[in-house]
C-alpha cells in the first residue's frame, strides 16, 4: 500500500519537485531538461533527476529533439497522453455529444449521436457507456483507459446530495446520488453538472467572460437557464437550482409578445423559437435543423429581432437581482444570433427599462457544454496525476 512521504524527507522533496515538473509540462507542453530547470528555479542536475523519475514512472516520454543555437541537441519531454484519459459528454434533448480528453491537452474528434429523448428506466448508464464508446472509437483510444467522465445535463444538480431536479428532459436518469449511482454502474468516476453552469466554465476559460469580474450566462435553446459567474466561481445555490429561471411566471409585459406564455420557458425556449420561425414559413423536425434554417433565411434579422424581444424580458430580472458586469448570450440560439441578437436584446432592454446593460455574444466557438465539461475534466485528470505522485 502506497504511503505519503513525510514532509522534509528526501522522498518528500523529490515528490514535490516531481509535482512541480509535471505541472509545468501540463501547462507549457513539451520541455527540455534545461527549460524545466529554468521554469522551476531548480538546478540542471535536479531537473534531470525529475525527468528520470517521471519517465521511469511512465508519466512522461521523450517527444523529440530540439537543436540549440549552441551546444548539443536537447531532448524534449511531454506528458504521456494515455496516462490520464477521460471523456466529456453533453446530453441534450436531441443530441448527445462526446469527446476524449487527456491531461496533456491532446485534440480528439467530437462525436454526435442524434436521437429522440424517450428513455426508459435505468438507461442513463447505457446512454453514457455508448457516448464513451463512440468517442473512444473515433479517437483510437481503448475504453479501458478511461478513468472518468464529466457530463453536462439539462437539469439542476445538487453537488452536496447528488439529487437531480428540474428534470423535464431527463427521463430514465437517477434522481438521487447521481454521481455515485452512475460511477458504480460504469466502473469509473462520473461527475454530473448542470449544462448551463458548465457552459459558463468554458465562457470563463476561453470565451467572452475571460476578463470579466462577473457575468451571467443567459442560455437559450430547447430549454432556458442562467448561470452566474462571480470572480470565477459558479453560483450553484443551496440545492443546485440557481438560474432555473424558465419556471418563473411570465411578466405582464409578455402578454404583448405572447399572450399564451405562462412562464419564461413558454416565452423563450424551443417551442417559442419554432413559433416565430413559422411566421416566416421556416420549419424543421429537429430543433438544431430549425436553427440552421433560421440562420440561412433572408428573414434571419427579422426573426432575431422577435426573439430578442422575448429574451429581453428574461434578462431584465437577471439584471435586477445580480447586476452583473455583462450578460453573455449562449446556447444554440445565442450562438446563431451572435452580435445581431446581442445588439437587439440590448436595444429592447434599454427601450423598456432603466437598465443600460452590457450584452455580449458567446465567445466559445465549440459546443459550449462540451467545452465546459472538457475544462472541468482536464482539471480533474491533472489533479489525479499530481495526487499519484504525492501518494507514491
């Protein structure tokens, strides 16, 4: 049984140095011994010892030679891609996306499985197992190398209790102990996130939220939701339900836009978008195909203006409660709407309220839920590698 090295001992010092070296390789990519020494502030002999230990442990490998301007050619080293493998999964009402992730930052193909969400009991593990299998097959990775997955779902997730709620689009999924139940069924670690909240992680890491102190990610797709990022922390709420604004009653002003809308979900989500599109003879069986048709239509701008009237009514209470530095429009509708939708939403809010908000379009080019799940998963994989050194 592995035990932790005692602080102050040579073994502890070696493990600490190895952690530092591995962290640098994960952050910068392939490095030579000299580069590791310079970045870590350690001597060249110590850097060589770190490389030898990490290579012997099977965590890193030589990846090529670098010719210097003076002196002999130096060997560069990188983290082995097969030592920490996971799969990020995005479960949406019409499509499940998955992609292999490794701690070294390798690039793998995204796999999409379109289906009608009509699931029986206990099918969640089957669905996830299929998503992992498809991603690994496309990446040329053995499924046995997978140590964990991070999943974004259209439901609220209570991280403390594992309870899944607001699960209108998740038939057949466990409602309690979600992570433990699915981990036991699949045989590796499963972490489930709300899809909008994990999309906000991607927006902070690589999108329009990178330089902001706080922002609200306003998600419009088949469903509706908001995620709040405050200085890099995602506000979950006491029970994981922060941002489930689709269940709020429609404001009185909404009667001028859609008299039948009882709540914000009725006013803004997928059925409402389809209703707007039908006014311009645009339709499709699948929601994603409908958005493609809207994006290609000569009436695109007119349709987005009508969508913006509705979105503005949902954004207004977010401004009143949180007053974020910016509201970022994301989700399938936010993505196809881009800067046009952001401008129209801002104009609609300013014409009906006292707010003068900063409204931005998403800066995440990849599917945002999958991108956020990948960010969270890569952090877990990195922590696992570091911990493996600590306990060795």
